[in-house]
């Protein structure tokens, strides 16, 4: 999706982006796109929180630890 977005923005074919763009170019483009979307949401008064609640984090952590323990016991 990012390759297509870059190609459209810079009026290039996706294959040209793949040939010429670097990983840094891709990272900058993706981060700028996310920031732009976030600012648009913020200006409309929408929730811009992309974070997990403490409960969600703990649930994932506990699930991961349980899975890790199961793997070590095999």
C-alpha cells in the first residue's frame, strides 16, 4: 500500500519506486502519512489515541508469558 501511495504522490510507476526508493524513503513516507491522518482526525475532534489500555497490555503480556512457558515445557 505504501508503494502505491508513494507512486501516486510522486507520479511514478510502482516499479520505479521499487527501483529508486530506499528503506528510509519508505519510512519517511509512511510516518508522514500517519502523521497527516492523525492531524486530520485531531482537527475533526476524533480520538487519536493509537495506544492500548493498561488492561489490554497486561492481557497480552500474560498470554505471551503463558505461551512462552508452554514452549519451554515441551
